[in-house]
C-alpha cells in the first residue's frame, strides 16, 4: 500500500511539472509581446537651431572633432577650438598670415601652415610649441603619423618634420609633379603624380617604396580604408586598389570625380562626386547600391547619423538619406549657403555659414525637434 501511494504521489508530481512547463511556455509569448519597442534614434529630422557662435573669417573646408572640442581654421589666419557642449570658443590662435588649409590634428598637437610658409605646432590648449619657416608653400593638408608630420609643397617635394619640435627629418622628390593629397598605409605615404602614377614612400626613411600606374590622370583626393585605396580618374570613374597586392579591385563609372573624402561602414562606401551626386557603393565589387542628386556642387564629406547619411553642398540645404536604400529622411534649410561638412557629435549636428557683408563665419548647432506628442506631455 505504501508503494502504491508513493507511485501516485510521483505521478501527481510529474503531471504538475508538465502543466507548469506548459503554463510557462504559453506565458512566455505574452512576456515577449509586452516588451517595449526600442526608442527611436535621438537624431532625426526635422531639425531646429540650438545655438550659434560667430567668429572672424570664412572657414577652410571642414570641421574636425577631438576630445569634445571642434577645430577649424579660417582664411583670415585663425585656428579655433570650440567646446562642443557649451558651444563656446575655448581659444583662438593667430597665424602670421592667411590660412587656406584645415588644421592637422595629431595625437599630441595641432599643426597648421600659413600662406607664407610658416608652420606652427600648437598644443591642444592653443599654446604655440614650435614654429618653422619653409621656403616653399604647403599645398595640401598636413598629415601626422606617430612622431612625424608630412607635408606636400609647391616645390614638388614631400617634407617630413619631427612632431613636437618641427625639426626637418627628410625630404623626398617623387617622380613627377604631385597631383593629389597624400594618405597613410602600412608605414607608407601614398600620393599621386603626373602620368597616373601612385608613388609609395617609406615614412621612416623617406625612400621610394613602390609604384602603381593607373593608365589615366588621377584627381586630387585619395582615401584609404584598411587595405583599400579609393580614388577617381579624370574620365569620371571611382576605383578601388588592393594595396597589399597593388592590384585594381574594381572600377565604377560615376560620371564625375571625388570632391571630398568618402565615409565608409562595414560593407559600403559613400561619397559625393563633381556632378553633384551622393553615391552608395558596395565595397566588395563596386556595385552602385543607390545614388541621389544634391541641390548643388559639394566639396564636403558626408557624415553618418545612426542609420542616416547626411550631406551638405554649396547651397543652404542639409539633406538626410537612409543609409540602406537612399530614401530621403528629411532636410534642413539654413539662412545662407553651407560652408563646411556636417559634423555630428552625440545628438547634435554642426554646420557653418558665412556672411560676406560682415566677413564673419557662424558655427550653428542643430538638434532634433521634439515630436508634437512629447511637447504636449510636458505641457
């Protein structure tokens, strides 16, 4: 009798366990359904102005960010550092002459060249660390890599200075006139010269480290992503070079040439061409995924805002597009023509304007306008 009672108790326990599992399984569906949807991205159109800062002169090309600050230079010969959170200027450095290039931000200092060949090394507090005078002028933005700064001059040479002191380390004269900006890859400097040549220079010694001939003239801008070099030719194509093998990976006809450095994500490259078009291409094979016309020519790099890519052009319009399919996500119309790339920091995007009547530039911060329902809740 005791044995049969134990068997009955065991059976009841098994039945109860099965019923409990069924109950938990059926309840799990309602638990998952009850989960709240992920909040929408903080940055979305429409945008409203959140603040502005007026400064002397017209910006040179682009905004850059480091350590919560925004850095840029003006044609009047000033370098500015702006606190992105407070939207106030931290400091201003005055060069001896006008400036036509953006500042170069390195790990320890900012380097800038003026129109008379003065090179300045400034710390991130705006204090001058060193100054050097070159007989020639720097024609493209200065690059910094480890303990050196590299500049391309109108005398057709690459000059390497020691970062921190400005001491000249070496000079290199490429085979042919310099026609492009320079980029870094694997301890080498890469630049384009006459005759459609890419020349590689050893950054440590200043010696030749390889040549690749494209067969057509290379336009001004180069961009490196991992082992890929992106560039455009005068005939209107974007090309991708495998740097490890010095072999062309693909070539895509775009009808225009690069006007600013591309931006890339895991599988795609986004760039603007001289025919006023924003392109999205597949990195692997160069296939065009989508393209969208812009309201005017642009010399500014696009920027990412979550799942959007935003682009400015020489018009008052800032435009946003879905990264995946190119669908327009919105736009913002400024009071004047935009004068720089859009720079995104957190939930904000910064743009630049210029008033020729007062010779003043304006750094404008934009943020997303709150939806009507959020406004109503606060009331």
